[in-house]
C-alpha cells in the first residue's frame, strides 16, 4: 500500500466497502495510517504488515477486488528518472527487478488466489509495461483484460476478471 493513498481514496470514494491494505515496510505503514486518519477513513482501512508475495492464507478467495500500484520501473529506466522521484522514493517502491515487470509476474497469480470467482484485478501500469502486464495477467488465468489510458494517452490502468468457477 505504500503511503496508503490508493487504499484511503478507495475507502473515501466507497463508504460501503471494507478496504484491506498490505505493506511490508513498517515506516510506510505509519505514513499510510496518518494519511487514512487525515482523510477520516482510518476505521474502514485495515492496514496489515506483510508482503503481497505471501498474503495471509485467510484472505484466499475472499476479495471482490484487488487493486495494486506495484513497482514497475526497470533498472535501466531508474537511472533516467527525474531526481525528485529517484532521490525521494525508496528504490524498492519503484524497481521490482531488471525488466520492471517482475511485480506483475508475481502479483497476478497471487491476486487470482485472493479473488472470488468473477472478482476484478486493477493494476497501475508503467509507461512501457502494458504488453508485459497483459502477458502476466493472462498467464495467471485472468480474462476480460482491458487497458485504459491516462490523460496523456499512456496506457495506465489494466483491469481483468477472475473467471467464474475453479482456477
């Protein structure tokens, strides 16, 4: 969840849903807690310390939606980032590995296991990650894959659906 902005914004936009956010950094969780409190949604955002590679077993098959803004910057692109991004964000929050696609490849099968049949996956995309993210999500078993552009017409949000029935 990082700073918790997506979790808190989701809770703010949808007062009828329960939001559970996972983060492995205790420092980032402190920031997320403060942000949720500032937005008045702290009671509806459960912040859990952990890693998306190994979510709690009790979460399997229970989620209606999994939303993630995973790290997606390749090691090569990291060197070329603007200093205000490169020098002020933790490297691991931006770079998942050499290609920048490693988090999608890891997250997609995990998300499939967390979702109920018919549940949705929503991912933020990096400026050049559409093809790799589509491939990872399809390989995990998702269908109904769609990508929407941002205001600059860069592919930015991928949505996919867990098929009905067993996976």
